[in-house]
C-alpha cells in the first residue's frame, strides 16, 4: 500500500536520481579527448597530392615552362632539293647549265635582342603561372582548414546535443513518474517532452550539415567517396599584428606576384614588338651537281651559290604597330589590376583580421567567464531542484543556456580557425614552397 510518506520518499528518490543523472552527464560533457595536429597535416598532404585543381595548375605551369626554350631558339633552317636549268626534254646531262641535284639550305636570323625578348615574354608567363599554382594551392589548403574547423564545430555540437538528449530522456521519465504521484504538474511533462523533440530535431539538422562538410572535404582531397573524420579539438594559431601581416601580404601574396609578372611579360612583349619592326636577316647556301660535258670534253664543274636576304616590314602599321599598342595596353591593364587587387586584398585582410581579433577576445571570455558562470548557475539550480527550491522550467532553461553556450563557443573557435586560415592564405604563407608542386 502506498502512503503519503512512501510517495514522498519515492518522489525524493526520483529527484535524487535526476541529480545523479545530471551530474554524471555533466562530467561526461566536460571531458573531451585529446587532439592530434598530425591529422590536419595529413589531410593537407593528401589534398596537395590529389586535388585536381592543384594538378591542373601544376600542369599548366609546366607547359608554360616548356615554352621558354622554343621562344628563344632560332627558327628551323630550311633545306631544299632542286633541279635547276633542266632542258625541256628533261635530259639532265645534255645541258652544261643543268644542276641536279641542287641542295640549298637557308637560315633566318632575327635581329639582335628579338629572341631574348621573346624568351622573356614566356619566362614571365611561366613565373605568372607558377604564382597561380601557389594561389590555387594556398586556396585549397585554406579550404581544407576551414572545412576541418567547421567539422569540429558540427561534431562538438552533435556531442553536446546528444548529451542533452540523453539527459532529457531521463528527465521525461522522471517527470512522468513524479506527475503520476502528484509531485509535479503536468506542464513539466509537456515541457520536457517538447525540449526532447526540439533537441532531436537539432541533431538531425546538424548531422546533415556534418555530412555535407565531409563531402566537401572529400572533394578537396580529390576522393570520390566522402571521408568521415573525427575532430575533437582545434589548435588555434596566434594572431600576429596587423602591420606585420600587411607587410607580408605585400611581399608574399602570390596573386600580386602573378599580376606583376603579367605586367613584366607585357613589357617584354612591347620590346619584342619594337624589335620585330627591324628586318630579319636570312643567309643561304646551295650546292649543285652538273653531270654534262663541256665542249672540250671535260665534265662541267659543280656550282655553289650564296645569298643574303632581309625581311621587309612593309605592314608595320597593321602588324608591328598593333603589337606594340597591344603590349602597351596590357602593361597598363596589369598596372591597374595590380592596384585594384592590392586594395582589395588589404581591405579584405583588415576585415578578416577584425573578425579574428573579435573572436580571439571572445574565446577567453567564454572559456574563463561565461561557461564557468553558467556551469555554476546550472549546478546551483540542479541542487535547488533536487530539494524542491526551484522550478523545473528554470532548471531546463539553465541547462539549455549551458549547452547552447558551449555550442556557441565551438562556433567561435571554428570561426577564429577559419579566419586564421584565410589570413595565412592572403599573406602567402608557404607560397614559395608551393610554386614547385607537381
């Protein structure tokens, strides 16, 4: 038989069980496994090896490098085999002027400096393609880091939500039991059930986000199947001064270097176009065999010919002049592009830096002040609820605040990590190392 005293003891036991569940799950929630930086380094190494965008940029760079040699090399000589002064009866030995076979070789020599200018055009084109390779590589590395940080935030959020769901499942059962013996109002049951449904919905949405992030990571790594990884923590890099970062951006940013090399290529093309207006020299030599007999009965001597020719730039106005104009306009365009890109990058750096600086200030605020305060508030409400000195609604609100703050903290860490990755890309961190990626 259940008496009021036994009901009270049962209710007290149920409240104590709630306290035990809360404390146990809070301890689990506060304990996170260690993190290995090697995992991120491995992912970056896989991306550098397999990412198709990096491969394409590397092949384009190698193709540009292969064009340097041919551009600065003399044109191929021309070899001709002829029959000269052949009689109409095609008797090759009846006329002493007939030469068959006659071998002729011609070589064109561009005017001084023209080949070197053509080589410079391709050389700076290769340098620009190498800088583009660095840009593409740094972008992939930055994207891998950003997705990695977002995966960390999503996984941590799911863990916190899972703890919250486990806790709420226990709370629902306890609330139902307490309601059955008249110790709590039915509103507590409804509230705990609604909270459980909401957290289950949050888990589903976050799991979908995590799947999408793993698919993005797989694409960056150059893999067909998405790769699922576990990220337990982030190693947050320090934030250098803005002036130091701006100086490094101006010196190392591969995008700016690429534009500068495009500008140098245009200047070299202008030099080539001006020298192309100077006539090229062609030198030829031929040797002809004569098989006929002279009137005195002796065999006709073989013949040699020498010749020198010059190209005539008669279409200077429609050819060389247009090439000079083109190179000049390309030079001006590259100059303006450099200014535009430089202003945009510096502006972007300052914007990202401001965001990172704000995140850097929030991280200790959350970890050393907000979270400990909310933990203390939650523990206090837990103790108060176990002895009937606070309401169930306040206990749930304190739990939500604590869990949501921890989730928000992981998002702040992820945002800072992403900002740091973006800054490293803009200042060209390691750009020289990635020019030679093959």
